[in-house]
């Protein structure tokens, strides 16, 4: 079994830090329309992950490489990219309509959705899974109570953030299927690329007037 290089662990740590601070950063870039802002974020992520995807691809054997071009694999990657675009599009838009705390609370509620989906479609959830989901729902309900008292919070914004949690489930499920044999960066790069590209025409159709690659020229 090949040992994971320290460089990969370093990138994963950097990725965790980037994700944990993304909400705060994106909420302060008010001059950029939300959908294009989300696209830029995914474009930058692709460039950061690409060298590691190339390295992992070169380490793959020929049999595994051949699976990358199978129709089933390509369809799952496409579906995952669509889900990721929907996730970032709704979540980043929610930052313009609700508080950062509310947005992060609802967009990270996907474990609750997974438990409910598991109960409906797969199996009866474990006791601890049920308890965790109930606690999450209770916390979300309490948070909604202050929507009328906080001028920065709107029900629409909270709903957008929750939609981000719902759509990211598709990305997670696709990842679980493909990650059984596909290296993480080889999976992440095409999915993230698709997500970033899909947001560009949607942003234009929504009337957002910003360059698709404007982050390159931004000061």
C-alpha cells in the first residue's frame, strides 16, 4: 500500500482552512454578483488542485485510467458538477440575503438531509443518527425565531442556504460512489471545473454583469 505523501496532507489541511473561512471571505465581496463570485471561487479551486490531480493520474494504473472514460463514470461526474454548481450558487447567493451565521448553519445541515434520505430510501437510521438529526432540526428552528428581529436575516436567505445543503448531498453521494476507486483530486478537479463553468451562463442569464474570468484582473 502506497504511503500518502506529506504534501497531500498539507494540501488537505490548507483545503480545510480554506473551506472554513470561505463564508466569511465571500460575504465581504459585495461588489461581485453572487453567482459569478461562486464561479470564480470554483475556478480558483481548480487551479489549486490541478497539479495534484495530474500527479495522482500519473500514479494510476491503466485499468483504473480506462474507467475514467466509461459512460457511467462521466455521467456521475457531470451530475456531481451540476450539484456542486447548485450548491455554491445557492449558498453564495444566500450570503447577500441573510447573516453569515444563519447561512453557515443551514448550508452545513446536509447531515440531517442525509439521515432523512437514508430513512426514507435505504434503511432505518441508527439511534445516534436520529438523535443528531433531531438536535440539528431543533437548532435550526431556534435560529429561525430571530429572523424577524435581525435586519440582516431573511427567510429567503435562509432557504437559499438550506437549498445549498440539499444540493451538496448529490455531490457527496457521487463522491462516495466514485471514490471507491478514483483518487480524490482526480475526482475533484473535473467536478469543480464543471461546477464553475455551469455558473457562468446562469450568471449571465440572471443579468449579472461581470467578466467570467474577472478574478484574474481583480485588484
